[in-house]
C-alpha cells in the first residue's frame, strides 16, 4: 500500500542536523517513508499524492466541495465506494457540510474550521483526527470518509462504514438442536457486539492491533478483567506484536503463527463459530481472538478436553449431556483405532476372533488379492477422496455424490473382489464415528493419525498399535497451550475439575471455575445450591 524508502542515518544528533544545508534537509525529507509524512496544506497536492499512492482506482471517490458561506473555502471528501453506507454519507456528512450554519462574520482558520465541522456539523458517532498518511489510509480502507480543508495540515475521518455484508445466520459447522441460532460473521465489529450482548459487564475488556503490512487487518483480543490470567495475556500480546507478515486473511494465519507446538497434529488453539461458546469460555477465564474477515474466533489457552465439549451440553440435563459426551469420547477412539485394530486382529492375532466369525471372515476374504492392511489403506484413501469431493462440490451435487458414491463404490469393490465386505463395514463405521466430534480440527488430527496406526498395525500388530498410542500419550503430555498442560485436568490431576471432563456434573455442583486457569476469582456461584434445603410441606 505504501511506498517504502530507505531511512536516513539518525545517529548524527540534533546538532549535526542544524548544520545541514537546505538541499540536504530536503533530501532527508524525501528519504522518509511516505506513510510517516504529514499531510500537505494544499488540497491539490493531497489529491495528487493520494492518486500517486493508490493509483487510478475507480472505487476511490474524490468529491470536491465549495463552502460558499465561509468565503468559497474548498474542501475535499474521499471515500471507498462499496465500503461506506451511501445513505449515511449523504445525510450525515455531505448535507451538513453543504447546508450547515457556519459562524457569521468570523474568519475561521483551516484547523478551526475542521474542529467546527467535527463538533457542530457532523452527526456520526466516531470522528478521528488524522495527522499522517498511514493513519489516513488505514481509516480510508476501514470504511471511513476522509474530510480535508484547504490550508489545514491534518484531516478528519468520520465513520460511515457500510456496504453489503452477510447477516447473522446459524453456524454452518457447529449445529445444535437446543441453543441460540446465531453465528459469527465476517465483520469484526458485528462479532464483538454479539459477545457484548451476552456479557453485559464493564469488566469485558478489548484490545486491538492492526496486523499485516499490506492487508492492515484488524485483530483484537477480548477477555474479562479479573478472570483472565495476566501472564497469559502478556504472552499473547507479545506473540501478536511479533507477527511480521504481508497479510492476514483468516484467523488460521494467527493460529499458526502464535501456536506453541508448530509440528503437532493436535490443535492447541480452538476455533469457534458460536458466540455462546466464546462467552462460556470467557466466563471461565480464557481469551478470545477476533480477526476481521472471518466468522471463526480463536480461544486460548486450550486443553484437549475442550474439543469434546459442545455448547449444547450446558443447555440440557446433566445426565443427557454426560451420555453424549461419553459417546463423543468413544467415537473418537473408534475413529482413531478401529481400522488398525481390525488389521492387527486379521493379520496377526486371529486367535482373538471366535471360530465361527473367523470362518466367515476367511470365506469372505477368499479370492481377495490384497492383504487386510492394503484393503484398509485402499478403502480409507478412497473414502478420504470422496469426503474431500463432497466438501468442495456445491451442496446439491455434494449430497448426491456422498450417497451415490458411497453406495456404488462400496458395492462395486465388494462384487469385484477387490476388498472384503468386512473392510467396507469397518471403514464405514469409522467414517460415521469421525463425524461425531463437535470440533473439525480434532477430527482432522484423528484422520491423519489413523493412517499412522494402520501402518503400525500392519507391521507389528497390537504391539505396533500400543507403541504408537504410547508415543501419542507422551506427545500429549508434553504439549502446552500458552504454558498450560494440554491434558489437564488428567495430568496433572485436578479432582475438582473432573466435574466437567468425561462427565458433565449438574450446574449447581460446579460452584468454582476450573483450577487449571489462574483466575483471581474462583467462585462463580455464591449460593450453595447443592445443599439447599427442600421446602417443607
């Protein structure tokens, strides 16, 4: 966006600067980056500089005004078409400047005229003073309208952000039967307002950065003061400030750049599309990271147990929520281990199969040219191709491909004798179990590790599976998310936090916030509802 020039040598000091000739001073000013320079006092020079930096872009609108009530003073309005609300621009900016009542018989200086416009004419909510080109361009491409006056060395920017945007809709990746039907959008201000509506507290604080040398993407963090760990906040601020990249187009950029473990398949930062899920994590003392242009909000720090929890768990009775959560844990183990266990049993440990079942499996495998592990590899690979094709196709065609492709391919490979029916059953059941996970990132990790476990089972049987599982447990025990152990509260053990892990205890039993989060305020329920006395008849 900005032209960058080489910096001049600043080690000479102020005394040396005073001895510079006018030509040398002019040359030094030319070496200063354009973005850091102040605005010109001439509107023609300002317009020429903007066109030079922005090119002849057709969506950049330059509107010149003549303020006849104050001596034909010239003003310039600049905005990006499509990023502003045209109706607000006309009613709250252009009309007040044209028909506004300026002070009579008073010769206003240009700076005083801008201040008068800001305080008396413009009726928009946010108006900023702009003293250099970097801030001016930043506000311009955020949807602000820039106002300049002939002779003034600064400008003002007024917020008339608008244009076509996606409205708040139900999340596409985190469906729920019971609970709010609203999901995040691509607008960072819409997303933060959704959280403000759920947590109406002055302790809900927000800090914002602009990351990306070219994209200039707004990124903000949100937390509850007094609940979030100050050490984690400091660490997160430092990681965000260290990012030096051309552009941030989605929250996945931020997730990959600030994560603790760069090479782990397990996600150490959670992405969420539901405002109620973000609000629940904020109330526990975690931090939310919002990125403009994406409906996915990041949550940190994160532990493994969080990926098996759904917002719906807290909207239903605890016994139903506990059953569903246990079902997710079991489904994850099935999706991770079932194909490798089948390969290990068929290839190395046939004595574990009942005799009648073993005879049936042997009869089914008669005529199949491939060993069991190669059958499983082929079917898993074909199913991954089918899954990716369904995701990339339009919704109508994707549903057809998923049904027809699964039935036709499964039936055809069995009839052709390429694989046995047992492998089709195992792979199909594994695929169904992989969809039970409420978080997509953890499901991806299970899909990758499934091939590693298949390889281990095909070489060493159950010994290979046990070795890989042991290595995974060691890896999980070494993972950290902003310094927090990844498999808390299992290791290290926090008995009080077990109320919201494999099971979901009743809400009246969870009086304290999780111990693994270093929050100053541990109590979330002042009244002990667990020991409340029943009213006497």
